[in-house]
C-alpha cells in the first residue's frame, strides 16, 4: 500500500526532473513514477532495466537490485547522496553503479 510520503517523494522527484531537463511536467511526472516503481521492484529482487549513459549517450542494459540479502555490505558510506542519481547494485558486474534518474528509459 502506498503511503502519503511516497506521493510526496514522487512529486518532489518530478519537479527535480522538470527543473533539470526543462521537459513538460506531465513527462517528468511519468518519469518520476517509473523511478519510484523501479526502486520498489529492486527492493524486492533483481530487475532488468535500460537507461542512457550520461558520458556517451549509449543505451545500457542493467540487471540491478537493492535487496539487502543480494547486495554486499557497504562500508564508509560518508558520501552525501545525490538527489538526481539512482544507485543500485549491478548483479552482472558485481559492483555498485548509478545513473541519472531522468536517463531511465524502460523497466522490464
């Protein structure tokens, strides 16, 4: 069941995407919902998704998770979180990766 704070997070994310990209708010809201659903699925298991790499613009296929028993223990997480990034554990590369949330293309 969705909480009121979830809707608040989705709207905040949509505005962040809108301010960053300058796209129409409806498109940003759609992207924010995609990111929210992706994170929910990754907390449940391994998810296949696609995003555009910021450095080259090429499409990247990823198999990622945020499920605690599938991710290695993290040490020294003193870094300030970036509100524009989605961080996930790549199960193929066996390493932590991230991408800009507005570069998400598709979740399988």
